């Protein structure tokens, strides 16, 4: 069986989560808007799930909205808030970073095309923004700040607490894409003055196709799609009850286990880091200090190698990982995140992400790290030879 080390891409659905959702696919299949007993059972399932998510985030259930996925939660937070700002003739300036997920960059670019001014903050060579620069970017017309909590490709953590504080002191709506965080680090929205936060079920052992938008009481967003008024009209559409029940159970487990999981992921992260960092021609991308990284997450760039071919080589050795560099029209292109780190192209093309999850073991990480080290040594050497040949 291959060793799965791609938990930042997606996670398996936990047995406890499947068991909890099954009745809602079979006997309790009602529409939660129906007033008969089938409908009431489904509505009770949704209510419990909302409570469980609220406990994970330490907020009120009325601040939790179910969305079709993390992508929709990000879009609704940004575009829905922008609609509200426009309706109230607020300032059309938004601040974000150059390393956001496409589901944040996309709506920001759309707003730019509609006349908004968007500041894309650069990051340092470890993928972290300069907080002073963010403060200096705030202008009288700034109405939205959206900065991701943890980067999916390079694992960097942003100073969310400080950003939230400055945003609240200036009366600015602050959204964070926290899709990579639940179950790995504690999230407490009562401590941080976050206005809105997005999550995605399949990153923490619930199925794909379910997300969460947390929206602080009193913060307004306007709908970006229209329908039957579910989820207070912000995310309308008949509720995906089994998936909602699933994300509720996954949230409950994530909250209970977070301290233990974080410790376990840190241990596996150290094993991978210690075995991979000494390799010649391999550079750790993102923060080298693991306390500034997402637990369990390692990303590397192998000079002269090609990301997709590295992924295939790993697959042949029985390890599932991913790359931030992909083949685009026959050319290996580093992702925008790797470009933002200003790595030389020869390194950025050979990127790999290794992300451990709560079901990996230290033994698996030891084995995978040894195999990855062999691949890295060979790939870096092959590319050196190729470079010399080309040069001659
Ligand atoms: N934001 C981040 C940081 C992600 O890693 C992902 C998924 O890869 C998303 C948003 C999108 O979530 P979903 O797959 O649920 O649409």
C-alpha cells in the first residue's frame, strides 16, 4: 500500500464521520425545510453539526454557515462583502497577499476588473508577509483585508492575530482562508478579531464538497447567488445534510484531538525535515523554523528537477506527494506561490510538497524520507549532468 503524504491536498474520510453520515443517506434523508418527521430529523442533524462547528471555532452557532466547499466560502466572504461595501458606498480598496489560493486571488482579480484597487502584499523568501507593510498599505478607502492563515503549498503561517487587531482598530472587514488549519492548530475566533473565516471539510477528514463560512455577528455580507433562502440567504440551496453532518463530526473530533494531533504532526515534520534538509541541491521552501509552518507540512525545491516527474518517481516508489510546479503547454511552470518566493526558476520547477496527516506514522515518514532523499539525490545529479551537456 502506498504511503499517503498529500494530506494538504485532501484527507481520507474518517470511519466515525462515515458512521455518523450514513443514516442521513438512508433513513433520515428528509429535506430540513420540510415540517414532517423526516424533515425534522434532517434539520436536527444540521443543527447538531452547526453546534459542533461553533465549538471548534469557539463562536455562536448562528455565526456558522454551511457552504458547498472552501472555494465558495472564500468567494462569498470576499464578493459578498464587496457587494455590501458597494451598496453602502464604502471605499473600494482591498488588501491581500501574493500567495493566496486561487479561490481568493480569483475574486480579488474580479473586483479589480470592476474598478476596485487591490494591493497584493509581497512575502519574504520564507513566504511570510511584512506586517509593517500591511499596516502601511491601509488607506482611508480600505474596506477589506483577506490574508490566508496557512499556505497550502509552502506551509507558511501569517500573523493572523496582529492583522485582526489592526483591522478591527481601523473598522476594516478581515477575512482569513483557514482551510489548511483545522485539526492542526487551535482556532479561537473569540480571541482573534476575525470578521470571517473559511474552512473546507475534505482537509480535515470529512468528504469533499462541504465547507464552512464563519461570519462574526454584526458583520454583513450580501448574497452572490440567489435561491430558497437557506443559510440566511447567504449560501442558498437545499442543504447537503449528510455532508453537513459529516463536517460537524469531523469538527468535533478535530477540536478534541488538536493538541495531540499537532504534537504528532510536529514529530513527523521533524523526521522529514532532518532527513531531507542536508541533501545537496535541495532547498526547504517556506519557513525553516517549523513553529512558523503548518504542522506536518514540508515543501522542498530540487535544483534542476521537474515537479511532475518527481511526483511520478515518488509514486513509482509508493509515496503519494504533490508538486507546485506543473506542465503548462509543454513548459514546466512554477506556481505563483513559488514565484512569489523569488526562487531561481531552476529550483522552483522542481518543487515537492510532503504533508503528513493524523493517520500517518513516524515509521512511514522515516521510510518515505529515505526514499525521497534517494530520488532527490538522483534527480539533482541527473539535472547537473543535463545542464553541463546543454552548456557544451
Ligand atoms: N484554500 C486553501 C488554502 C486550500 O488549500 C484549498 C484547497 O486546496 C481551498 C481554499 C479550496 O477548498 P475546496 O477544495 O473545498 O474548494
